[in-house]
C-alpha cells in the first residue's frame, strides 16, 4: 500500500506539543505526528466500540472487531470500564457461526 500525504494546520499550543513529543522520542516531527495520529485513531476506535456495545447496539465480539483488538482484551477493557458483559445465547450462536461457519 502506498502512503498518502495530508497537510493540516495546528494551533500553536498543539504544534508545540507535537514538537515536544518528537524531541522526547528523538524522532522527526513527521514521524511524531504519524505516531500520535495512529494512537488517536486507536483510541477513537476503542471509544466508539465501547459506546456502541454499552448502548446494546453491537455484541462484545463486534466491538472487538471495530476496535481491532482481541476479544479477550475487549472483555478486559469493558470490565475495567465497569461496562456489564451482556451476551445472550443468540449472540453466542451468531458469533460461533461467524467464526466457525454454520456447523459447530
């Protein structure tokens, strides 16, 4: 996959924070920006997944797929956030079929 270029404007405070991060890590500011953006996207995906799961709109399995983390990790995170694990028999059957096919 080829890389894409994107330009953005930052307020002076955020710009300085990006520079500070780059200096602490000893890396160029463009790499620092990529790393910080990647972390921000990961956090956004996790927050989105937890919110949808908490609202009962998706299963914990689907939340783990949205967040792009293992199911076991998603269960740990949900528990640490005091989000109850709600998993019906239908959810279990659907998830098994998704993973193992129609026969399990």
